[in-house]
C-alpha cells in the first residue's frame, strides 16, 4: 500500500506562509487564544507552532496591513519568517530580542541555508517588545504588499471588485529528492469564498528563470516572459468538485529529472456582485508517493477554443455546440504508441450547459462515449473515474461566456497535451476580421436567421490545433470539415420491465 508523503500544496494558504525561521518544528491550529496566555490586544487568528507550546503566534489583517504577535519560550533571539514554499529560503525574515528592557528588531531575507541578510529597506515595524520570567513577546506589523519584491514576499491575493478575474500564480517545485507519483488531488477553498472560486487549473512547464517563482499576474493579460507557452494541464477543478484519487496502478510523475518544475495555478474568480476586500488562499493539495506505480499518467485537454468563435444563438430552446479532436491529432500525439487508455474525465461548461457528452469514433463508427452527463449542473462538477478504462488508438477520436471542454486522464503518457478546435466561419465571410461584426449584427430574434446560422456553421471549415511541448512541431494546425459518422452509437435497450 502506498505511503503518501507530506503534501505539496499549490495555493496561497496563510498557514503555509508562517514559519519561524529558527524554532518552528510543526504546528496545529487552534480556535483562539491559549490557556494562561493573553495577547496585548484581540487577534482574529492564532496558531501553536510547535508540539510543546513553546512558540505561539497571533495575527490579524485588513486590506493593507498584517499584524503579528509571538510569545516564545526563550530569553534569547526570536526568529520569524514568511516563504512561498514553507521552507527556510527564499524567505522574508525578522529577528528580534529584548535586552535590559530594550527591544531590538530587524528585517532580513534568506537566499540559502546561511545566515539571513539584512534588508536594505526595513519594511517590518516593531509595535511592542517585552521579556518576562517565562518568555519573550514581540508584536510587529508590515504591509501586505511592501513593494520590496526583491526581498519581501507578497502574502495573500486580494480578489478584485470585478465580475470576472483570472489570476495566475507561479510556483517552482522544490527539490523533493527524485521521482515521485502524484496519487491524489484535493481542492482547498478559503471558507466563505466557495461561491467566488469558480475553477482552478494547474499547468506546468520547464523554466530556468529563478525570478519566476512566486510571480503573480492576470492570466490573459501581460504574461511574463518565458510563460507564454506554459499550457500543459495536469489538474482541472471546478466548483462543486471533491478530491480525486488515481487508480492504484497509475500515477503522474513529479520530481524526476525530466519533469517540468514550473507550476502555474490559474484561478477563475466569479464575482458578479463585485465584492471588495475579499482575500483568498484557495488552491490544490497534491499527495505524492515514492512508490512508483505501474503506469505513467497524463492529462489531455480537448474541447472548443475559448474565445468568441463559440457562438450560442439566443432564443433557442436547445442548441448543440460541437468541438473536435481529430484522428490526425491523435495519430501525431501517439507516435510509436499503439494506444492509450482513458481512466478519468472532467467535463466542463458554464451556465448555459445542460448536458455534455464526450464521444469516441473509430473508422467512421461511433464507439461507447467516454462520458455522458445528461444532467449537467454548473454547481456540481467533478473529475470522474471511468467504470472501465477505454482504449484510444490510431484513427480514433467568463462565466457569462460559454465554454465546452473535456480533460481526460489516461496512460501511458504521450506527447499530445491540447487538442482543440474552433469554426473559421468561412461560409459567412472569407475575411476573418468581418465575421464577428456580421454575427453581432444578426437579428437573432428571427427563427429564420438562427436556422441560417446553423446551416452556415455546418458548412464552415474547422480550425484544429494540436499542442505538445515535446511534439515536433510543438504546435500543429490544419482545417477540416465535420463528417457525420457512418454509424452512431446507440445505448443498449433497458431490460427492465
């Protein structure tokens, strides 16, 4: 039986940031204060940072500042630090002590297992310091964002007062001592933010720039240099989803020499009320094991290109939106492999979605679909373990804006990572720049206009994009026309009376 390692969390959880540089061993969470210990003022949160109760921490924060108070059983130095990875470095560190009734306090940073380096800019400020017969007490404050990016780490993500936000945060996988297998993924949602965190996707890629670690940016805005092609999805989650366990014979490789070490957490915040002042720490908890399993898993994203080309006509009682992953793309990705086996799937749509089907074709005939969700519910989305593994072979296969995608878990690993499509609308205009204005000018209230649109869409060429960071070439694009299968799949007739 696998013995899971301590968890590697890709998230901004407050408790993951709090480390005492010199004395922290571990911690457990407590609801409020500690017996016999009274802080100098009321605090919203408190933690015991070791098993013996020798290091006690209190904190609170607002939109601008975060205030800490530590009670440490020592009459010597007290160290405290913040790091993205929960380790001793790179970290933003303070060191303080009380001597002859006078408190001393300085701001440092660490870059290695070496003495901390004094910051050029002192961004932490001591509010109170005292020493009694039992312990040393220090209270100090700093801004949430000190603007001192070279030495201080930004702590939380303040959700903008906007209806839709896609925030991306970069993490570098620390050295975990060699190859491991990911065997479980679990969402961690900040209490109170359950309706704001719409979905999370984790991508990974390789990168040599150490400055990328901890970078935060708007996902579809000014993407940092070196991350523009970081699109390999390994985790996909949406609202309502729970923990997902890999089958016992399958795992996703992490930490091997040829495994990517840059991870990007994309979080979609759906904030229609445009709430302000909400801080989020949500992310994904990943469980790893040193016991390497039989098969190497991976994930492939299939579906419609996420842009304006996915048009859902208004006033329609029902409408099918199609996307494709063609046999050409599968053939290119399989390479020398005979087949891959799908064992899990996450089907995703937005508010208009009522049913999703991921169909499977071979040699012109439709096979058993990978998944059918006839009662899709936006608020209850889940990665599902397939009842039976399905072989795929050569020749086979804003919240207010709609989306249609399937994320398929499979083994063995191939080079294909994304397989997406979108209509070109060349049946409407040969000038792609004119298509969108023409569609926006349609009188969609007319049933005849909507019927014409359906006909034009069925006649349109489809742009197919295949991507894989180790494929040759990495991106393959071509056009094709939809061809209905010679034989459609029919569900077995129920034998129930």
